[in-house]
C-alpha cells in the first residue's frame, strides 16, 4: 500500500521491513523517522476525531475499538482524505512500534 504525505511516498511493506530491522542504513533511518512523525501526527488526528470526550485522551485500544464502527471509520477516512485501509494501518503501526503511545 502506498501512503503519501506531501513530498514523501511511503510503501507499507518497506516501512514494516525497515521497522523490523536492527541495523538500518541511512536512507532507511530517514524514511522510518519521517514515517514515524507522519504516523504519530495522523494518529493524534484520528484519536481526536473518534474521541467522544475531547478533554480526556483515549488509549490506543479504545481508539481501535471506536474504529470497529464502519460509520466512524468512514468519517475519519473522509475527514482526512485517506483510505480506510491507511487509517487502520497507521493505528496498527503506532500500537506496534511507538512505545510511548499507550
């Protein structure tokens, strides 16, 4: 799957491969760092979009639970003009690789 963020175009297979490697070359590190920044930004937008209580942050499991509703998934997808598959990929990536997100 191709994910585009302005100037960067990320391939989900390449991202997963680079994230699982222990030793990365400079290009892989740069790509992974750029995607991590993009994924965290999008995750915060997705979380805030599905959160019914704006003054209290949701945990990632609660966000995933909210996205099981097809209506909310479509709402998030259309609001940020990204596919439903990209929304789910970003949330899964954040849960799997960003340890500072609870």
